[in-house]
């Protein structure tokens, strides 16, 4: 009798019981695997612990955004790999979005040729496995690049060769002042835009925000150059001969072909999915909206920018978030072409040198999980912001 | 059991629950360059050279030690698979390809033009390659260790796959032990007495195996240190008795 009263009248308690059982079951599975691993590793003489992260790594990494060489620790090598993963993911996301939006909009173009080219692009690059595309860009396409002595030069300051894209190195004095001025410029632009929006909503006055923003962005940093002692010189890459037939470039910054190939492959591949999302979003906006916008005299570009896209974005953003996460995780294929991302450096070399498989794979999985969740959180915030508020 | 070109190192032996049970190939790390590069020795390497190799190998670590000792700045490009290293080196992405010399010799056959490449004379490290077993199984360790030793000792006494069974009545007690007609050596591992005979008959002695897989395929016709100690090499195994 008491139980009946408990179950029917207290829904929360009723829901609590299966949840508690599930949590207990999950915990027991995890504990079982953990103790099982512990016992078996003990039997085989394999130790467990994270102390190896402080050991000397003893291997060099060809491309690193921070100071690193073999005398640093495995922990630092992990950091190098992580930064490289983030770098290629950011570059990939940036270009994939641009290409994706352009291709997506192009597919809906009235121009037959543009629409067809976009369609073919999507069909080809969507259906070939990513690993093959990566191999193609690295081995087939990049292999076509010339050796350093015959490098493709851009005005003799930048050279594209099979060993990398050599660009001038920026040598700053007082870089922090310049950075502060850029940040200050962005803050100023934000305030200018909110002021301009208030003006428009209250008085109907449209300030030329684009011009003002651009002016701020150029003027503030310029002031630092002229009056605050910021200066910039360049170190140019110079052809160097290592032997009668072997050349390379010294000086400047070298963007390794592994990074170029991976970023290209990831962008081209993910852009197809983003293009389809964009197309779906635009098609999902009611036809009446376009007709109404046309009837008040907006031209095609204005219709797209002011009426269609804001509504389409609600449909486009969630699946595109998915694609950003996919791109980040797909960057782990870097190991196939020697790009030193976290999988190659940490879950590859460090794992093979130390043998700590369980620790390293757990750390790597947690890292990808954190990266993915961060991207999701940001995109969800952006989506909420974009959502059309019912007035 | 892992029988591959795995180098016997301290950290592998002690740290990850494995045991190395012998050396079946004494190798060393070397460098391969194009013949027309004008590089004739490792002393010709200059700052900025790019070197391709496999990830997670002793090669990667030795490469760093070597270039550091010569104060040369280099670009390490490490791939997961040997095929990818070959392709990148062949395309000209890297100036030199480094791995164990036996590996270099084998991979050269996969290049688009094997004659364009040469292996530099210097050997920059010791790479003793041998079979590996899991730590903790003493009997299995012994079986694998003595299987390897049997092959080498068989060559020492001139026992090979064709004459093994006919040597059962040999005058030499060492040969008789190898072919199982004397002694109860197999019982020590829980095997019957013909265990070593079967190895010699089915796989051959060390020399036959080397000839079939390494010399006749043109990879390394010269045995180098991988020759019996009685003939100038360093293959010296404990006696099977």
C-alpha cells in the first residue's frame, strides 16, 4: 500500500530508481575494467603511472608552434602535438566554411555552369574517402611541386617548393603593443556597432558602420607603428646549397607540405558537407519570404544577406557544428602523411617509445573530447545568438 | 612471439613487460642518399638537411643524437609506414632516408629507380634485432631462445636441412645432440627430442635462412657481422647441451 502511494504520487522518485540503477551499472562496468586491467598489467610486469610525462622525449618534431626539441619532456611534446592539431583544425574550419558557403550558394545559382560545377565538386569530393584525398594531395599533387632550386617564386620573397612553402619571417619589436592595439580596435568596433544599432532602432539613422569599423581597425594599429615604437622587419628565405644537387631555403618561415596537404584535404572534404547544409538551410526558408523581400525592392544580394541567410542560419548551424567536430577528429589522419599532430606525436611516437598505451590513449581521447565539447559550446552560443527573437 | 626487425633496447626489455631472447641479426643505422647528390659520407651533411624515417623507432632517437653530436640542424619527417617514407624520399621531399641498413637495402628495391640511390658507408648506431616474447613465461622464453641458438649452432657444425636426418649416426656428439639422437634436451622444455631436428629440417640452419631471404633476394649479399664467430663474424651462441 505504501509502495503504491510512493510510486504513483511521487513521479520524481519513480524516475530516480531506474537512473540510480543505470549509474550503478555503469560504475560497476568501469570498476570491473579498471581492476581487471590493473591485475593483468601487474601480472605482466607493465607499470601504470603518469610520471613518464616528465621524462625526456629524446625525439625531435619538425614543425612546432612553441619551443621544442628532444631534450624537453613528453608532456611538452603532447603540447606541441595538441597545438598542431588545433592549428590544422582552425585553418581547416576557416577554409571549409568559406568554400562551403560559396559552393552551397552556387548550387542554387541561376547560372547553369556555376550550379553544375558546384554540384560536381560536391559529388566528387564527398564520395571519396578522406584518407585517399589526403594521400592524393600529399603524394600526387605536392609531388608535382619543384625542388627548391626551381621553386615557384612570388616576387622573390616567397617560394613554393616540394620541401615547403617558404615565406618571410615577421620580426617584431614591441609586438605586445601592436597586439593590444588590435584588441582595442576590436573592442572599439563592438561598441561602435552597438551604438549604431541603437541609433538605427531609435531614430532610423543608418551609420556607415563598415567604413568606420575598417577605419578603426587600420588606424589604431597604424598609430602604434608611427608613435609607439612598434616596428616590423622581415627575414627572407634564401636559397642555400647543401651539396652539389641538394638545396634548401634558410631563413624565413617554412610551412611544411604536410600541413598544406592536410589542411587542403580537410577543407575540400568538409566543405562539401557544409555546402549541402547551406543549401538545405537556404531552401528551408519559405518562398514567401523571398517574394516579400523582392516586393519591397531589395535586390538578389540584399535578399540573400538580409532576409534569407538570417533565417537559414538557424537550420545551417547545428549540422555545421557536427562538420567542425568531424574535421577536428579527422585531422588525426595526419599520421599517414607525417604531420606532427597529437596522434602522430603523442599516441604514436611517445606511445611506442614508452609503451604506456592505456595512459596515453586515455589522455588523447580526453583531449579530443575536450576540443569537441569546446567547439560545441561555442557553436551553441553562436546559434542562440543567431536565433531570431520573436518580438 | 614477435620476430621482426625489432631492436633490443633497455627500455623495451625492462619497461614494457617484454623479454628479448637473443639476436638474430646484428644491424646498424645508416643513411641513404641519391648518388647524384654529391654526398659521400655523413660528414658532408650540412645545416637544414631533411631526413625521413618511421615514427616511434630507435631510428628517430638515434637520428637526433647523431645530428646533435655534429651540431647540425635538421628537419625530421616521420611517417607511420615504411611505404610512405619510401614515397616521400623518392619524390624528393627529404634529402636522406635513415633506418637500419638492412631496411635501407630492402626498401631501395621499392624505389622507382633503385640504382639512383646509395647507402652511405658510416653506421651510426648498434641495432641488434632479435625475437621478443612476453615477460613471465620462463619456459616459452627458453624454447624461443634455444630455437634461435639451434639454428646458429647447426650452421657451426655443418648440419643443414638436407643432411640433418642422415647425421643421426655422426661421430660428433654435438651434432648428435642437435639432431636428437643423443641426450634428453627436449624434455627440459617439455618437448620431445626431435625438436631441434625439426627446426633444422623445416627452416634450415642460420646460413640457409640468411641465404634464402637476404642474400639471394639481393638485399645484403655480404653477411658482415652476421657470420659465425669461427669465420670472422660475431654469431657466438651457448652450446646446446
